C-alpha cells in the first residue's frame, strides 16, 4: 500500500455523493434521532442479546486496556532491523519469529509457503545521449547512505531501485515528457501534435497507480518508460528533505510493482494457488507483465533529462516543483524546435521463483468453529519498511498478544479467529492472493469478515470497506478514544469531514447516523478476499498528520518512523484497539451484524452516479462537437503555439438503466424487511438470538456478499467477480463502483455498457433474494412479539 494513498483517503473529499432525495431523507431521519454516532442508546450491540452485549463490552474493554505502545515500538525495531523483501533471509527470519510469538500467545500457528515469480534487477541503465550517440549523463540509480540513519548503510541487503515485473529490454529513443502518463495526458499530447511512437517517455509519480504509466505508454507506441518522483508531489514540496525533515531527498527513489490490472498475485498462476505443483503459464504469456521496460529514478537523476528537453513548454498543470522550465520534448507542427534529447534505457531481471512465508495463526471457535473472522497485515517490504508495512504489522502483533492474554483469562471466541501476516504484498498482493486462491472453496463456506491494515501513522482514522459493514465499524470506532484528543476516533473523523465539506456534504457529515466509509479498490491484501472470495472486507488505519514521502525507499526505516511518524506509537495502540475490538465483536456476535440498509442506500447512489455520468458524457461530447463546428478551437489556437481541435465523436447513445433501478429498488425493500426482522429478534432483550437455529440464519447471511458476484467476472477482467467494487483498469488503486457499467461508459464501449446494466441488475436482484432468504429464516427463529391487538384485546 502507498503512504500517499493513505493520505489521499484521509485528506481528499469523500467520493460518494448521495442523490438530493436520499440526502434529504437521511437528514430528516438523523434530525429525528439526533444521532451522531452508531452507538445505541440502550447499550445493546447489534447481533447480541442484552445479556451477551454486557459480557462482550466487558471483554472488549479488557482488550483495549492491554496494547502497550512500547511493545509495538519493539516489534517495529525487530521486524525492520534489516531489509526483508521477498526471498531475502530476513524475510524468512521475521516469519519464523512471528510464528514463535503466535504459538507463545496460545494460537494454533503455522507458516504456509507459496512459490511465486519475483524478478530482481540484473542490469539497469538510464543515460542521456548527444546527437552522436555519446553519453552526456548517466543516472546514478542509487540511494546514498544518510549518516544519521543507521540502517541506510545496509547496501549489500537492499534491493536496487527498480520496478518489479517490468519487461526486459534495451531501447533507445527520443525522450518525451508525458506528465502523469494517464490516458487524459495522451489525449492532450495528441492535440499538441506530439507522438510518443518509438520514444522513451518520462512520467512523474502521481495521478494514477505506477503500473498504469507503462501500460498506457505502450498502448501509444512508446518503447520505454521512466518514472520519477517530482518534488512538488513527493519531496520538498511536501516536507523538508530527509534527514532534516520527512520529505523524500533528491536522490530518493520509489520502488514498486508495475504489473497490469488483469489480476493480482503470482503472474504465472492466475486463479489458482502458487503451490509447488501448480500449473504455470510461460512468462511470455502472462498478461500482467509490462510490454516495455520501465525504471524509476530520483528527481536528482530526472533533472538533467528534463532539462535537456526542448519543444513546446508543458501545459501549466503539467509543471512540477523542479527549478526548470518543463518542456514536452517534441513540438511537431509548432514553431519550437523538436527535442534532440535521446535516452538509452536498459532493464533486465533475474526471473526467479521465490518462496513466500505466510504466517497463519488461529484461535478455534467455541460454538461455530467453521465460521472464520480473518485479520491480516503484510510483513514483507521493499527495503526495511518500518512504515510500510511494519507500522501496521507491529500493531497487529500486539493486538494478537492481547487476545492471547484474554484467552488466559477465560475468554473464548464464538467463531474461529484467523490472524494472518502476509508475505509478498509489495510486488503484487502475492501472499494473500495465493492463500485465498488455494483455500477458495473453504473460504466461500466459512468466511465471515476480512479485516486488513497496512501502513499506520498519526492522525485520523480511515475506514474503507463493504458497506454491509459500515454500521458495524462505525459502532466499533465510536468506542475507541483518540489518543491525542480524548474524543472517539469516529467523532474526530466526523469533525474532520465537517471541516472540509461544504453545503449538503457538510450537513450529511454532521447529521448522518453513520459516517460513510469509502469503497475498496486496490492497494493492499483485502483485494482477493473481497473480489475473488466474496468475503465482506474492511481496511483500517490512521494518518493525515505525519506528512512525509519516504515511501518504498531505503529511508523507510526505524529511524525515519521514530522521528517523523507515530513517534510515541499511540496510534499503533489505537489501531490495535479498533481492529481488535472489531475482530472480537464480529467473532462473538450471536447474529452476524451485517446491515443491508447502508448497502442499499449506497448502491442507490451508485446507480444515480452512472446515470449522471452518461448524461455528462452526452452533454460534453455534444458541446465539444458544436464548438468544433463553430470554429471555437480554430479561433482560439495560437498560430505560434498551435493546438489542434479535438476530433468529432458520436454522441453516446441512451442506455437502459431500468434493470439497475429495479434491482436497487428490490434491494432497498429487502434491506428494510430484514431490519424489521432483526428488531423483532432483539425484542425483549434479544433472547431469540440464543436460539440454536440462529446459525442457519448466519449461514445464509454469509452468502450475501457472494451474491454480488457474477461468475463471468468483469468484462475483460474475469478474475474480478464482484459487481459493486473493483480497482479501475486504468486507475489501479482507485476504486470503480458498479465497474462493469461505469468503466464501459468511461471507455465508451456502449454495447458492453448496455449488456452490463442487465447483468448488474440481475446481480442486485439476486442479492435481494439472498437477503430475503435470511429474513424468512430469522422470522422463523424469532417471530414478531404478539401485541394486545393481535391477541384480540382492547385497542
């Protein structure tokens, strides 16, 4: 996961916007109850009888008192002491140390091994050539030791700076600056008359996930791709340079995978676990290895390359923080001379199969051992990885130790709890994906919830996940105190949302009973659980007050973290408290505390959004075509700095959204009926929740997230089965909601969009039926209380 992604989650406006009608209804409902948290006034927990609620709260309070910040600090010191990338000796050593700890705490623990393709650099070169082909500048491709930082000198164990799953290649071509390297940037280049065919492109980090940059470059004919960290986004534009401050220094480089978005995990074993005897693709046939060679560089190395560019001056929004004039490098059809800058790029890897070490530790359930609540964080890093991922893994370990202490005090979870510390997340979610693919049949039967964390910092809680868990996690977060402010972490986050919102968004942040959680895209180990196994998932952490950009460099280590991040480790404790309480509350609930009302309301906003998206596309294309015909673009193009008019496009057709609307309406009605049945079951203290047959209801509830699946998967990406959420094919980390419909509209694939409204509408109707089945079973377990009028008494 990226630290920049975490900060974006915390600091950018919420991306889900309800319809005016839905918002008005929410506001009115909230005003009636004056609710500002999801905590119930009677203290009864959702899914618990009154007596069980009191017992559960007592155990959770004991849990939250146990995590010790100094222990989290020492976990980090130990785990980040040496580089521990996939295949390294210390990666295995860490796994074995954690295994021993889990056993010491009373868990049934083991290491599961998988065998994955993990390339490491063999040959790297970036050099600027003169007109005769001689070398003018050679990039160092090296991060220097910082004297103040005692582990930055572990050079013999550090992975070099590179992008994993780059194609091998030795290419030379003119250099072209492409901003962030997104599809929109190439549309701008096309209007500027600039072609990247046969060129080496240089793109800055940001704007889209790094793997999108070589993907789009190759689609436009580029032969190579360089990605650099611009200081405006990732350096002194963020904070003072390390070691004075937390900002990336001039020679710092962001490593990272650049695998394509078809599927996560091992590139050679899509859909099946990468066991020793697994059938593997030939490397040349893997669709997720890039088509062109890619290398990341520092902004110190990027400066001579960008300075050598001539041609057109880059648009204002393309200019970064370097003290140079940003040029594109070619100005075909303009008065500027084209760039003479040529770059020689060479990248070759050792394409080895490496062993993964997933640590899997279980506490058997006392009543429903075949229902699993799963908790995970990864342990591998690009280098020392104190922030990413050890800040989260250290908290997870302290959380597990605390549960072990409760076991000694007599606590026994109702359901089985599975703690996982994954290997191989950094290159491409390898360890978690291979484990899920291996155990997929069992997980579909037993998976209740997956709760993930990754990097953890200081500041505000962020909450992402399945919206059936939105009400649940709000309730948990309302019970944990913020270590800096003394109010609940939920209330502090709510106040942040109020401070940064405007108008109706601010009204909602202030009055909606539950704080909205964001949908999950990509970026950490929840992907396979949600998108391939259909297990309701959450991703949690803290951040927003510790701003830095050491991400995926040799400087992400214990020294950096203890000087610039959660230096007192109190937010590590808060993460252990929130995640540990959530695990306990889900594991001990009599009735699984899913809430379909929040899901139905959120899905209705998604349906509204895709309709507005189509209307916006129709209006924008119609207006653009009109302006072309009127000569607007010709008249406003500077003859000495021309920009071509865009091309005429066919106006998007109207689509039949009725299947989506019908499915959403059915889902809303089913959610309403289920909530009525839950209230009936909780009547009189919820004694009915103790009924032996309540587990039959839970078995039906466990299938409701799976009901959002289409067996055929998404168009063009069959591995992704979930029809509500998926990472974008051209955004990577960024989520696309109702992805089959939304991405077809965005990519203007109208026949796919039309077919997808039908497919997704059927999925929503199927989800409605799944909820109805649980409702009917719950009613049979807990019939509605008899009122005097029902019995024929006085009205």
